C-alpha cells in the first residue's frame, strides 16, 4: 500500500515531495526523480518537530500509563521521520554526492540529540516503567520488554549530569561515524591504478580486462584502470602476473583511511573507541564490549572470545600448511622471494589449478549475474512459494537499479525487492541489505520495500556481467537478509524484520548461502553466459570439491578482524585514548598473526565497527551465526530434501518471518529443536580434525 506521512510534513512547500500525504507512485515507492538534496533539510526539520510534539504528548498524557497510550503510541509516532530518513540514508550509502554528504554531516548530530531527548526523558521513562504487563499478548509483552531494554541501555536510569554527558557522546559519535564513512568513500573513489600497456595487463583474463575498461570509461578515462572495488581489486590480485602492480594495488587496498591528510581515520577511530568506553562506564559496564554483548545471544565477551579462540587455532594451523604450499610453488617457478600478502591470492589460484584443476575464469563463465539472480529467486520459490515479477515503469534512484514485486503463492503482495548490483564512485564499498519501508501492521498493513546493494564490476554494454563463486555467494547472502525483511510478519515496527539480536541477524543470510553450493541448484542455474549450456558435471564436481580450499586463509583474515575488534573494545585503556593501528599491531602479535595474511578489515577502514555501533564489539557475529547456519542447514539434510516443505515452514515461521517476536535462542530452538554445536561449522570450513 502507499506510504503515508503524518501531519508534520504538511507544512512543507508543495513542491517538496515529502509534503505529500501519500506518494501516488506505484507501490508507494519514493519519487526519486523529484527529490532533490534541497528537499531533505526542511523535511528533516519538519519531521523532527512533529515527532518531538508526539513524544511530548505521550509523556504528558494525564491518563494512567497503558500499553496503548504509551508504548503503542510511541510505535505509531515518528512515521514522517522514518519516511524521510529511510530515503536519505539509503541514498547516502548507495548513490551519494557532495550535497548529500554535507546534509549527512549536519543531520546526524541532530538525529542523535533527538534520540537522546526521547530516551533520557524522565517523564516518558516513568510512564513506560509503569505499564502493566498483565493482560498483554506475547507480542505486546515483547514490545514492552524491548522498549524497557532500549531505554535502560540509553541511560534512562542515570542522574541528570550523566544523562547530559550521554547525550553529548551520542551527538559526537554521530559526527565521527559520518566522518569515518565519508573519509573511507573518498579514499576508495579517488584511487585508480592505470594499466597503460599490454605489459600492465599481463595475466588478466578477458572478463577482467573488460571490467577494467568499463571502470575507466565510467571515470572518463582511456584504457584500463583498477579501482578499490572488491570485485575489481581481488581478481586483479589473483590474476596479474605483475608483482609490482599487485603490491601497489594491495597497499592502496589495505591502507584506506590511513593515507594522511583530511581523509585519515586514525584519530577518528581513536576518539570513537574512547567515547564508547566512557559511555559504557557511565552505564555501569566494565567495558564497551560488555555493554555491546549484554543484549545478544552470546551475552558476554567471554563467550564470543571463546568461540573465536576455538576457531583461530585450527584455522592458523591450516593457513600455515597453505602458506607452505604457496611458497613451494614460488620456488618451483624459480623465484627466490618469500611469499607476501600481495602474493597470496595469486599463488593460491595457481595451487588451486594444480590441485583441483580449477580455473576461476572457467567458473565465472557459468555464473552470469542474471542467472545467479534467478537462482536466488528460484530457491525462495521452492522454499517459501514466493513469486517475483520484475517491474519496469517504477521510480528508481539510479538507472542500474532493478525492481521486483514479491508475492505469496496466492498472489497476495509481500513487498518490493530492489537490486542495485554494480559498483560506482557514488557508492560505498561492500554489500548490504536495507529497507526503504519495513513491514508492520500497527499503522495499517504496511508491506516492505527492501534493497540489496552490491559492488560487482559491470560488464561493457551488451556483455554479461560474470561473477566469481564468492560474488555469487555474496549475492545469496544479501538476498537472505532481504528475505528476512520481506517475510517479516509482525504487528509492531520495533520487532520488524532484521531488528533482532546482532549475532542472530546473520543466520538468515549465511544459511541462504548453503543453497548456492548444492548440485541441484547449480545444475539448474549455472549456465554458460554465451551458449546457455549447463556447467559440466566434471567442473561442478571440481568446484564443490574445492569448497574448503584456502579456508585457512579466509578464516584467519576474518577471525583476526573479529579478535582485534573485540580486544579493542575490551581494553581498559580505551577511554584514555589509544593509537588504534598500534593497538591493532600488538593484538595481532599476541595471537601470532601470520605475516603473509592481513586482516580482512584493518581498523582505519573497518566500517563495520566505526561507521556506526552496529557491529562494534560484534564482528564475531558472522562466526557465531555461522555456527547456527551450518547446524540449521543440517536440518534439511536430515529431512532428506534441501527443500523439505515442513522444515522450510518452520524456518519461515521461526526465523525469516518472526522478526524479534522472541529471544534468539528461543527462536532457534523452536526451529531446530535444540541449540547447535561447533562441529558442523568446523566441518563446513574444512577445519575439523
């Protein structure tokens, strides 16, 4: 149904699209073509004022506090603000420009102060505390509980001076998170490695040459360039036979945010760590890590670090064996240099070809983007009965964005799915899912508008964009997140979709990756981009046999990042101020990090933990959720059918559709019948003894 704005935006000029009570666009999509940067400032101001008035009315209500007049009233409030912010923050990540970045720097602290004014309001907190749970249904009890947790974790129980300081910290943290993100984007979008001669292109297969030429054209350059888009730089590090160019590209990739000048993130990250530690202390926690994990499945840093430790030891041993095989290959080629980090991917590909007779270029030919999108959709159809209808004449924020209507088997609308697949200079790196509108029923039946954003290297016009197997896995991962948002079936916005425990939110996405690796799916959808022929069984078997190849490396680079994140936020010295890169180096020394492997995300560009609090002291969550997803997929194996209807029904009911209706442990147990063990994860990664 069309989105609606409350009366707060009716005061805007009529030429401001946010003025409209309802967008008359198809499916209530934002009218992207009509929204200009100048519209956001007035829209934010009007929406903030309207929400503040709504909150004042709730807090000052003379009637005794009830769930409906206090908690549900808060859930009904702020629709206008959600509407404006939903459009704005999606665009600042996926298609930004200097005007939007300037607004982002200004509005972030305003929103932080606005949030603090709500959660530190003693009158409002008194009413929420007074609401009786007796007589509420289970979902309402959950909503009440989540509000009380949110208020306490925001400082509602603190004294006046500490509340004031908490509010100052929140505003400053918003400034710093925005600065970190914009610095990182500036470093990523400004770097190009020109490939000016045939010698510079040595070793690059046709698909990579085409992608590098496309990247040059997009920037108005001639020839070929390598950018810091992962879908360009990683294959360059794999295939380029120019060791000097690999070293230059790798240095730029690993030193983002650490290049000096205005975009350097070292001081920014140090201040963020300090403010987090201070906030945790004011809230009564031993460290920011203790604060962050208090409301998660892990519940404590000790539990999370225990898991990381259990995985680190076998992963490091496996990586050492992998390193020795790579070094032997270097020697066999007649070279006398020692393997370095910028060599690893190049020689790993050579070893993979030798040991598994597997060529990355050969695989990519069978993984065109269009086929992999259809594979993800078909998996959802077979699991949940969903249908996908692509829409052509609908608003979109960039010409590359595609839109599908998602429906149940009976044709009833579930929501819209937007796919934004290609890298561009206006988009931050990485891949993510977000929502322009989230599912709920309190304000009417509201269907979700979900977007997946990727950074694949776009093929030249008329040619197919080819994915690596890792790219295809990323597509399935993010579509798993998208399904978590699309299939949400809750009444209250606070419980909707992905609003779950941080170390549970990766379960739906990582579990969905498993279907990509199934022969049944690959035989159907992995087809040659030119001939349409299915991937030969021999190649399919080699691909699947090599799934655990190089997993020591992959596990070490990820786990090292998670360990540094956790150690950084456990540090007793955080509040006093740290040299964050030096702290990183010392943390890696203590765990004997292999010199030939770098962290997947070094601290100056670790957006997961510094662009916001989302994954701070929480990067371990991917591994925690992987324990869950490895065990969860075994439920389908045990049923004897990877699309078993009964198992899929439980999965939709208790995981994909349940939002935050229940505690994460309770949700997983309701699906699986028990909590998981570590064994399936170690087996999946090839790390089992």
